[in-house]
C-alpha cells in the first residue's frame, strides 16, 4: 500500500522496507515491504498491536539499525548509504529523539542534562547551558533548571526529555511510546506540548503508540499489523486543544502551572501509597 505524494516537501520517505532478524537457525521477517511518505510539518502516529514492528521501524528511522532491504531517506538522503560516522553527523541536526523512559546523567542538573546533545555537537559547556536554559524558559519549565531529574515526576521528566530533543533545532522529532509510563493527566500535558511544538514551531513529529486515545492529536496515522502497512488515515479534524498553542513563547500561564502542580502532587501521592 502506498499513499499519494504530498503537496508539501517530503522530509521522510520509506520504500520497500524489509527487516529480518536471525533467531537461532531461523530468520524472522519483522517488516514486510513498508512504503510511506511523510511531509514537512506533519504529526504522524505509527500505531498497531505489540510486536507488529513499530519499534523496529523507529530504530530504522533514527539510524540505529538499517533495513535488510529497501530505502529510507531523510531530507532526500538515503542515510544508510553513509558510514556510521557520516550518518550520525547527517542526522544529529535533523532528528531529535524521545524515548518511553528518559535517560539521565543523574549527577547533573536538568539544565545540564538538556544541554548534553549540544555538547556532543561541538558546542562549549556555557553555550550548552545557555541554550538549555533558553529552551526551558521558552517552554515554561525554567523552574526545574536546577533540579536533579530524578526529583521530578514522571510527567515532568518526559516533558524535559522532549525539550532536550529540541536543543539542536531538529526538523524531526521521533518519539517511541513517550506516554507509555504516564498517567492520563501527565499524558495529556505531554501531548499538548507535542502538539504545540508541531503547530507553533513547525516541527515534524513521528510518534509510535499503541494507545488509540492519542490518535486524534495526529494529522496522519499509519497502521501496521504483522509487519505490513495496513492503512493510512488522514485526520482532517485534528481538533485536540493545547494549553500551549495560543503563544508558544509564553507558557508560564497560571492555568498550566496549576495543572502541572496538581499532576505532580497526585503522582507523589500514588508513589507513597505504593
């Protein structure tokens, strides 16, 4: 199955993607010839049951694991034709990643953790810290800059992780089940931030999820089952509201901070009960 070529410029293109894994003496085909197009500024969700190949596809998109057959392009570049070092250099300024569980250097502050990708791109420690503080301020989370990440709630950590993915100003944000460990309130706040980054900052978002309740946030949904692309749906409504969308540069509204505080207090109460 293949969708029509979009009117906006293509940013990701998958053609005939096949991925095989060898288990013992058996070869298992996880992806079975996927074809898809993603244009600039889309909010795409990849959905399907556990084991259908979603995370395998995500590992191909972020450059970690190449397809057995087929072509995957970002900005028109078939990046698996490049060496590992050149692939990293090509993808680093173009792609940011948000995982299901945030990865932190626990001894560092939130601001320093957010700045790590900037350091890896060759910037100085001061430049990385200044850029991190700028992003935290812009997205209304500067009050956490000097915290240690593990002192924050799970929902706050995921929003910080999303901010970290923006530090190199990438065109694309990849997210692998980012709400998988969150309660419904924290999930909603995180999804509102994703939506604002998509709509107000124009970033292309590709998110893997099995949670059908999240699909209305997407502009397009790619459904996969047993390694086969079964359907592509364009969400013409996409009417989920965002607390952020009125003004992405002023996100310190009392309403947002009140909901964030309530979510944090509820999560801590549940932790004490457990």
